[in-house]
DNA sequence: CTGAAAGCGCTTACAG
DNA sequence: CTGAAAGCGCTTACAG
C-alpha cells in the first residue's frame, strides 16, 4: 500500500494525495475528503524512509541517558517521553555508561540516524569541549551547565549544584555537625559531581571547617553497591565523622545500609544527606533528607526549548532550576565540640 | 557527501562503490582498497533512509517496556542494550504505562518504523490474543508465557510465576504464618500478576489455609506509593495478618514503610516477601526476602532467540527461567495457632 | 569485474 | 486547485 494506490483508489493524482497528507492549503475540500476517506479505509501509513529521504529530513529526537541505574534520570526520561509523545515527535533513547563519552556517541548517531536534536541527561563538559563542534543540530543538556562552553546550538538546564551542596553543608552545620564526610563522584572528569564537591569545599572553608578531601571524601559511582562500600571504607577509616553527604541518593541508600551493618543508627549516630530527591527517599527508613532536583521542570523546560530550537532558530538559553532541601528524618542534631 | 561523491573521488562508478560498501564478493581488490580509502578519508556514512527505502528494509529492534518505574525491567533493559550493541543492532526503546496496550502500540510502530523485531518487557496476554495477528516480524515476550497463544512468530521466556508465588506461600507457612495478605496486581487484565495470584490461591488451598481474596488481597500498581497505600489499607482492615506477600519488590518497599508508620516492625510484627529480586532488596533495612527473577538470563535468551528468528526462520520457543527464593531478613517465625 | 539504468515511495516547484 | 515530472541516495539485476 503506497501513495500510488491511494491515488488510483481515490481518482486523484499522486501529487494531490501527497498534498492532502501534508495538509497543504491548496487542495479542494472535495479532494481532501475523498483522499482521507480512502486513507482511513485502507489504514494507509506513508513510508517514513521515503519521506525522510525526500525531505532530507532528520528523524527522531535522541535522548542520551548517562547511567541506566540513575533513578533521577529515569524520572526525567519518563516525563520527556510523555511530552514528546504529545508533540508527536519520535524518540530514540540510548543508555550509556556513567563514565562513557556521550558526545562521541552522539557524533556517531548523527551519521547513522540524523536525529533532529539531542537531549543529554547528564554530561561531562570535557567531552563537549572536545567534540561537540561536530554536532550542528539543536541540543539541550540537562543537569549540567553549558554556558561556559559557548556553543550556539547547546542550551542547558541545571540545578545550581555548587549552591545546593553548600546548602547541605550549612544545614548540617546548623545541626551541630563539624566532621562531615563526603561520598561519591568522580574527580577525574568534569562531571556534575565536581561542582557539588566544590560547593562542599567552599562552604566548609567559609564556615571555618577543615576539609581534607583525601581523608574525608571517598569517590564512587552512582549505585547502591558502591555507596555501600564507600561508606564502610570511610566510616572505618574516620570513625569521628558525625555526618555524611552522599552526592547521589542511590549512594546514600547504600550508605545507610552500611551504617546499619556497622552497628550504627541513622540519625542517632550518623546523619546522612542525599542528592536528587528520587522517590525512594520518601519510603526508606528513616526517610532520607536530600536535595530535590525538579525533574518535572527540567524535563518540561528541556523539551520545550529543544522543540523551539528545532522549529525556529533561537540563541541558546542557560537556566538554573530551583532546588529544595527536603528535610526528612536522616539528620539529627549534635552538640558541636 | 553521497555515494556519488565517493564514486567521483575514487574514479569508480556508483555501482562499484555500493558493492564495496555492501561487501559484495564480485569486486576487484584494487577497487575495494581505493574506494575504502576514499570512504575513510571523507568519513562517509551512507544515508540510512535511502538504503532502507531501496531495500524495503526494516530498521531497528524495538523494545517495549511496560512501566517506566519497573526496576526489574530497567535491569533487563540494560543488559538487552548491551547485548544488542555488541551485535550492532539498532535499538528503539519505548516506555509504556503499566496498563497500556503494548500490542496496539507495536502495530502502530510497525507502520511507522518497520522494526525488524520486537522485545516485549512485560505483556498482557489479552492484548496479544486480540491484536498480535497483525504483527508478522519475529517477537519475544519476556516475563510472561506466550505458549497458550500459539503464534508462530512469538517466543517467550518467563519465570514460572505460579510456582514462585506458591513457593513464597509455602515458605511463609513453614515459618508458621497462617494469615497472609497479598498486595498488588491488577485482576482486570491477564497480566503476570494474575498468575502469581493463582499460585497463591492454589497453594493456600493445598495447605488448607482459608483465603478470601476480597478481604486478604489489595490490588495496586507497581510503585512504592501505591504499595504504601495498599499495605496501610490492608493492615488497618485486617490487623490479624502476620505476613504480607507483595507481588513486586517496589510494592514491598512501600509496604515496609507503611508497616513502620503503623508502629509495627519487620519482621517481628509483620513478615513480608517481595517479588523480582531488584537491587534495592539487598540494601533496604531489613533486607527484603524475595523471589529473584534471573534478569541476565531473561535478557540473554531473549536477545539470542530474537536475533536467530530474524536471521533464520525458527519455530517459536517457550522457556521457563529458574527463579530463586532469596532468604533475607524480612521474614520471621511465628507460633502457628 | 564493472558501468549504466531502473526504481524504492515520497514531496514539491513548475505549468496550466 | 491539480497533474506530470524530477529527484532525494541508495541497491541490484542486466549487459558486457
């Protein structure tokens, strides 16, 4: 079943059928009705390959997700899918490893599938700096700030990671904590974790707290298993810590179990704060105090901006999405020494 | 940059370039080398739209995931992605609502994108029975059994849900539990939850335990929030229950928090068993006793079978993948009355 | 082994 | 408002 069959069946020419299908204004009402009737009756769907070939058109919107176990991204992705479905865009999703080079992957994808735009869930600025110039379609980076890169086709929406991490440290400080350990992140690359760590260091310094990253910080990937191991290592090595800041909720969830297995209690013996605000934090015992990133907002602004940039040329936008510190049950007060 | 440019640059004709690109045997070594050199030098990638149009070819393998919050599926999906990446297949992933009609979606996708095969993560047999005849490409259904449907192009790999649910009830019985509540699932449609529920009922009957689904079972979707609400409702209504069986781990995680909020302890006051064996069950407090579905095995056999069916015609296979009851910390013993 | 040519299914100036 | 025709980039019988 092709457009040719529809033409024959409807008594109109190829061209007219195509125009009806594409909602061209210059078609008579009669032709429109007749053709649509045949299309309906036959359940005809135009061949996308031919259409794209002719239009030199790009196909779907590609979403590159860094880290398949990242539950924050899962939540954002769910909303993106639903928003793009509403606007009838095709979506192509790929999961990459947490430490993969997402821009390199995107460059490959451009050659292979010609997506009309990219949505990056997570991204390493270093990769963008190195290879992003090869990409010319509109792109949006979520949960990291692309302003410093200055690419004309790359917008970004992110939480202010440095401020949020600072807010966590201040919050712990107000509750009397002076010896705070930090879990997670990767110092080798310019990922979001670096900014959070910078927020920690700045704020510690401002509050006059000593912070020796070598002893008080254990890097790890964003998983419960690594959070568990990192917390154990840190607490065994530095038993005088009264609070932990995990740079991701999943790390915190693993850490909470590690604390329990060390015979300690949250928050009586050790306080802990997470980052992201995923669902799980509202159901674990105790509920996890955490920084909530606004997944709905990130998804909505990201999709909206990408679609606009695809349809009309727009300068890039860089927006900061508000975060909130959700005070749950995992932080206790201690007497500052 | 098209094949025409490569022809010009290499001094060979269009046809020869195409033959080189497609690894046809009837090309001289000289032509092959010269053409490949130019292709390399120019970084040429053939246009997929044109190629597919000409070949009438299907494109990617489509993976339809039922329920974006399903962490078991997330684990299976991660493995599928990596396996298909190794075999250089393109993957198209779509998340559907837990209660969506996945077969209807697949039928749409066939018209739109002509995938060369489908991998269904979760599926409602009723939908398959009604509409699957419209799909002719090879398909694999994971976590449900398609044998009873008898479609020649639909294989399936699943845990024996009825047996696994039965094993849970027996396990609780051996620990003295006689009054057992069940959380989750949807009785309206022929989803996997129905089989688990049947396993519960059969085994209860065999053990001589009364089971009144109307009072002892609260259906809910597979999320922590719904698990929380369902558990609260059930325990407030039936305070004499000593154990809960949640038909999914996420439901169990929500339920554990509900139990805590009711002032009860797991497993001292209430025992609870989950289903799926997701990562979280190894880190929550207490660790959740659960049925482990073998995600690695499901993914591996599913992908392998689908690829074979795509490349050579094969009769469908229906396999049962072994489950395991992971005895963790959420079940206690009680004195049977 | 290679080139010239047809055709996959569609869109869109160009005429009328 | 409509039809005839060119052409998007590729593959593959068909000749030679």
